[in-house]
C-alpha cells in the first residue's frame, strides 16, 4: 500500500492513512469466524456474588459461551495464590461498581449484547466507600505511603518564614476518554499459539503479561497494534478485560473481539486519581523561597495499589534549602487508577504552581519575576548540574508572545463591561527519560530504508519522528523511509509512556543509521569506491540487494553526571464573565524547552494537544460519582466535558530547540507530558488575576466563579 | 437492547393508525434521543414507527403566522431565511443546542419530546420516579447540579433540557396535535407539564396523538432579542441556565417583552411576573435587576444547584441587556 503522499518532509507519515480511514485500528480486523464478547458488570460496589444465573443467556440465539467465575476459564497463572492484579473470573469478590462479572460470547455483537442483559446476579452486599475526600478525612481509613518521605534542610521551614502561605488543592477524578474505545481481539489457536490485535501503548508489555497469565512462551504470542486511537496512559497496561478476552478465545476456540462501551471506559480501564494536596511556601521579603512543603493524598483502589510522581516537582524546581514532601495513597472502592497524561506531575504541578502564584501575590511580585528569582542553577535534590535548561529564555519568549506587559499585578484590574481579563503563567517539568531499545535497519539497493522496532504510536507521530531522524543522518528523503512499529515480533522497545519514545527508540535509530553508514563506507573502500559514494551504487557494485543491521541502544554514565529534564512554560489569557461565571480562554502560548525538535509538526501537535487537555483539566473535566451508590453519574460524552473547538482559542507554540548536549545523540528530549503539566495552574492563575478569586478545586466551572462573589 | 419491530410510514394518517393499534409503539424521528434511551434500557418500545418520510417539514409564512412542520430538522429551521429574519430568537436558541450533526437529524417534534438528561433517569440501576414511579428520586440528596430550582416537586426535580422550547414558549407558539379523529390546538406553554405527583409525564400529548406542526405569530421583537445559554463548555453542553429575552422598545419604554428560562424547571419557564413588571417601563439596568429578582421569588436550591439561584437572575439581567443593546 502506498504509505504516504508527502508534500512536506515534516508531514505525518501516516497522516493520509488516518484522514482517509485506511489506518486500521484493533477493532477493525475481521478474522474468519470472529465472535463477539460483551461484558456483564456488577451493579453493587462491594461484596460477593452469591448467585449468577447464566442459563437464559446461554440459551439465547447465537450464544457460544458465558464465562464467569463459575466456569473459571483456564488461565494457569491465575491458579497460583497471591499477587495483587485482579484475577478476572477467578474471584466472586466485588471491588467496585461496574466490575466485569461475566462475558457473553456470541456470533454477533447484537446477540451478545442482548444475551448479556439476560445474565442475572445476586449479591451479598458490604459497606463501601467511594468518596476519596471522606477517606482522606477519616482518621480510621487505611493510608499507605506512596513514596518515601523527602526532606532537605529543615522540615516545614515555611511555617517560620517572613511571608508564608499554606493552602489546600483539590483534583477530581479525570477519565482518559480517548476517542477509541478500549478492547482487544484475541485469536487462540491449537498448540497454544495466540495472535492479538490490541489497543496498547506497549506490544511487548502486552505480550509479556499474557505470557505470564497463560503460562505460554512469549514466542507463541503475536501482538499487533499498528494504530492506536489515543491512549493518554490508559493503554499502558493489559487490563483484566483483555485477559478475559484471551480466556474466552481459548475457551471457545474461536477468535473473540471485545470492545467496551463508553460507560465502561469510566470504571474498568483506569482514571487520573483524585488528589488532595497541601502546599506550604515560605519566603523572605525579598522574594527568595525559604521553605517548600508538599503533602499529597492520592486515590488508589483496595485491590491493587497505584502511585505516581505527584510530589516530585517540589524537590528540584525552585531554589530552596528547605524542602519536604510526603505522598500518601488512600484506597477507595473504585477501579484502580492509571497514569493519565502528565501523570502525577500534572496533579502536583496544579498545586505547586498555583501556590507559587499565591506566594508571588502575597509578596506583591510579578509571578514571572518571582519564578526567575527562584530559578535553580543546579538540581538541589540530586546535587547535579542540569544537562540543559533554558527556562529564562522560554519565559522571555512566552511573555512577549502573550503580551505579559499588558498584565496588571493587581487582580481585577482589566475590566471591559462584564468581562474581566487576566493573565497566568505556570511551568511544567518532566524527567527526560531514555530507556533501552533495539531497532533493525534494512538498507536496500532500490534506495529505500526500512526501520523496525516493537514500539508504539498512540498518536504523537512516532513513525514520523523516527523517519526524520534517519532521513537527516542517511540523507535519504523521508518518503523513501518506512518505519514499522506496533508488532511484537520486531526488535524490542519499551512501552510508549513517560515521554521516552523519541529519546529511547530515536537513539537506536540513530545508532543503526550510523552503523549502516559505516558498513557502506567499508564496502565502498573494499570495492575501490569513493568514500562518499551513494549507498545504492555501493550495494549494486557489491551485488547486495540490501544490508541489515540490528542495534540496541541505551543511556550510559551521563545520566549519573547530569540531571535531565524537559521543561515547558504555559501562558494563558482568560476572560471571565462576572455575571455568568463563564471562563473563556482567550489565548494560549506554550513554550517547550526539550532539546532539539526532531519533528516540528508533530512536536507542535503534542503541545497543542497538551494545551487542549490542560484546558479540559482546568475548566471542564470531572468524573462524578454518587457515593451513596458508588456509581458514575456523567459517564458519557454528553456529560463528561472534554473541551470542544469552541472552547479553544489560538494556541501559539514555541520551542527553544537547542540540543541537550548529554541526553542522546539527537539532543532531543521528550515532550508529550510537559505539554500538559502545569497547564491547569496557568488557567487558575489567570482566573485569579482576572477576578481576584483563587479557585483551588478543579475544574473551574462557572458555579465556582460565582460562589464567592 | 431488546428486539423491536421497525415500521415506516409516509403519511400522518397511517402513522396515527399504526399508533392506535399499539399504544406501546413509538414514533421514530431523528432518533437522537429515542435510540439513546433504548440503548440504555430506559425505554423499551416493541414497535418503532419511522415518521421521517411523513411530509411535515414545511417552514412557511401564512398571513401573520409562521408554520413549522413537526418533522422539520433543527438545522432547517435555524437556517431558514424566514426564521432568521422574523424569529431570530428561535434560530439562536436552536443553534445553541446540541451539535451541528445532531441538529441536522433532530426534528422539531422530537426536540419538544426529548426527555430529561438527569443521570439517574438514564441509569436503570438507580432510583428515579420519572423512569419508575415510586422508586424515589436519586437527584434529591444526590448529584443535582443540573437540576431545577423552580416549580419543583418532592417527586422529581429534573429539568427539560431543550433550548428550542425556551424560545418557543417566549414566542407564544401554538402546537397542533392530531389523533385519528382529527386535530386539536394547544398553547405551547400548556404543552409541557410540571412534575407534581406524576413525574413520569413530561407533557400533555396523549398516547394516541402526534405532533403535527407549530404555529407562531409574527411579532415586533426580532430586533432586540437574545438567547443566552450558560454552560460548562462553549458548545455541545446542556444549559446550566438559559434565558430567552426579547424586547420591543419605543420612546425608551418597553412596549412588549418576552422572557423565558431553560435549565431551571421541569418545563420551559416563562417569566410572566417579570414581563408584567417590565411592560411600560424604561429598559434600564435597575429595572432589569428588579425583573430578575421577581423571577426568583419562589426559587429553591437542592444543594449542588444552589448556584443557579444567583446564576439565573444574573443571566436574566445579562440577556435583557444584550437584547436591548442590539442595534
Ligand atoms: C449529546 C447530545 C447533546 C444534546 N444537546 C442538546 C442541547 O444542548 N440542547 C437541546 O435543546 N437539545 C440537545 N440535545 C437533544 C436534541 O435536541 C434531541 O435529542 C432532539 O431534538 C430530538 O429530536 P429527534 O428528532 O432526534 O427525536 P427522537 O429521538 O426521534 O424522538 C424523541 C421522542 O419524540 C417522539 N416524537 C418525535 N417526533 C414526534 C412527533 N411528531 N409526534 C409525537 N412524538 C414524536 C419520539 O417518539 C420520541 O419519544 C442533545 C442530544 C444529544 C444526544
Ligand atoms: S430528578 Fe426526576 S428524573 Fe431525576 S432522579 Fe429525580 S425523579 Fe428521576
């Protein structure tokens, strides 16, 4: 198939595929004899299944089988005791409302859906709590350390500072809600051979998890996931419902497809955990920070634990001798959370970056100036120099583009009729990772290059970035390069998460290209050709249709010598309507400081997507539960508000675009997470600047604006 | 979802004949609400009578009256030159609702008949007096941020979610209904009901009837009208509060005024007391404020929707101000 119609080198390699519907997502694979799984879910929040009547469903037209804990479809890894992952269909226990308790497999989706409605369960109910705020406040509720406490200098030094603030910040549950629904197609064949079409951020991870549960060799499992319709973190693990589908395929000896519903997206495939955070900041009158304390409570589940980097940023982002952090997770009777874009850092940055703004206000300082004044030269947490950091330059660019000089430090100063205008700024930061990956390069005498790696593309444009790295090094036009991914049989690469793919896999692409070039040079020398001879001529002269090299690449000692981070600065201008309380974002400027920009278009798209996600986090997104029943109330796209086009103003994106000298051969750092991290605080800070109202609880809906007026 | 029979008809006569044979049957118009409710198991009709091919899509001026057929799409009405010119309030209200894709298939009759968006109504595992009379009201004491503050009952505090209907009640529309025996007319303001003791009934359409058309008298309010919709996001969200405001001003005095609210009651809510107060007065902010205050006389919050007690009068002032300021 013709892969591209490039007009511009930098266009997405799969852009035409995506907009013409040729890109094939997991649910679109039509296997011969395909059957359909539909889940039956619990209607209580906690307790035990006492009876499960599947007879009517089994007799319904087209039904092949009904799987549940009653017939425990075979999964040898689940036979062993212990281990925390929920063992689907191996327990009669209910941990959350909406938990899958059975799967009906039928020869059409409609028949499976109908039959699922015939399955009847009775339960022994137990008392439960889905209310995170209540669990945090309750001294008797279970609390677990989420991360070792951190202390530098004096604990709680802010309390004795010349100027201090101490405030509490609240984040609700957010649900990832990518457009593409979750699910999998599993095709279990005789001799324990399995092929799956998955929605995953890591084909190798999916392969490994399935191998573990079913105790079959990794080589028996082929995982395909070429296109993913958005993940935002929710496809970073293989969920119990995917395991259930593999069980089903093994059980009925047919391929089985499961696509969960939008409602089920809220309960069984993770969410951004709710959080309650307290920030204490102390400063002297000159505006130097003297103490930072960040204490956070994060939501987790009772049956599996989940933790993330909520309090990381406080430890190094600002110059301060005295810093202490504490992160506690509190289980509630809901499905286990999972990383959502920006993950814990985005949660933490909302609190910290709001508090920094509050402190600047208390000091009567411009919040930008305050940040510059407290910008650290070194990473005080690890006592290392930063590999590369250009925050001050980023501030300057962003401030100029948003028109920061129009801003008045006194809140509520810019009023036009009912509209109050405000400007806000915040910073985002995320570890600039580099893992280990392998890439195979096949350089062909027809002038083309094929690169292969078992990495993923959940949307950022992995193939495009890799193609551009190779194109630049090999001096081969981008349309002669193909990057293959999303296939577990390719050379291994880690899951796509934590903004590490470009750095990790890109480095391996770099190394393969370097190796290919030196092989060509050697061949040229051996065949008395000029050292600069074109590889096509060299291959032809040597009668080679192609050469192949696999390279594994990983970070070295440089990671011990430098502290490596990606940074972003977000500037937001808002208009707040004083009668209706509606906040309208009027302009966004995001500046990325993440080393070399390898792929300008897809990098820009990352920043734009992050800003849109940030507007959602700040103004609209919240998953609401009725705690009397433990059930979600707004579990659909009409009531769970992701921003629409009309909510999004012009977004200006700028990059520092200077190579990080240490991180990897490209000097490029990841930027998927920093696009979102901190963004919500910029909005909250702008709202404060517009109105004088400090909203410490997201999302900032109109009722909250009206509340304290 | 359960099996159902699908029937298609091309005349209102045959549609009504089919309905009379089976009162549990339902008309299928755009399907944008009905199909969702069927998927969630909230309604389980055994027969769907597709009326999309019934020729009731007219939008025309007859004498002093604008006629709109029950099957005209929301988009067709909103984009029609006649409506834009004579009834901009209706066009604006329609365009404030749902999304372009939904409006393209949603019909006038379906819009009037759409059911509340209360989350408990949609979830068959939760109590809801509207879905299952006697089971209790989940929203009272629960999540009621979107719910009513006016005309509420102890049984149900749901709101009617339509934007179009807020404009129609303000415009003094009349609804023409028919059963097999013939047509009857009912004022738009009498079409929808308060929840009272029968929250399962949204309106006064009888089980053997069909909505045929709307009749809207033309007026002098086109110039100074505004539909304000306050919502959680800028498009594709139901109203927290909406206000249809229209003024006729001569010599600085208000000679005619229409005010109606959405998102506050079980039916589109006409603000008669506020209108009466404003008539003959100056179109001043002070008078708008007084009118807004009057509108809230009997308003009552249920916790999470308490903010509407402030947002609603604020929005009345804002909508009147914007209506007035139109040149
Ligand atoms: C995601 C989403 C967002 C939305 N947002 C908004 C919004 O912001 N504002 C807003 O106002 N609306 C909104 N809507 C609702 C939308 O306006 C309605 O769904 C639509 O108007 C219904 O029209 P329909 O023709 O599709 O009705 P259908 O779904 O076909 O029918 C609805 C009901 O009306 C009955 N019916 C239809 N025609 C007749 C007739 N002629 N006589 C008697 N009975 C009839 C049907 O039997 C059925 O019971 C939204 C809907 C969705 C799904
Ligand atoms: S408000 Fe009405 S629709 Fe909502 S739960 Fe109560 S009775 Fe049902």
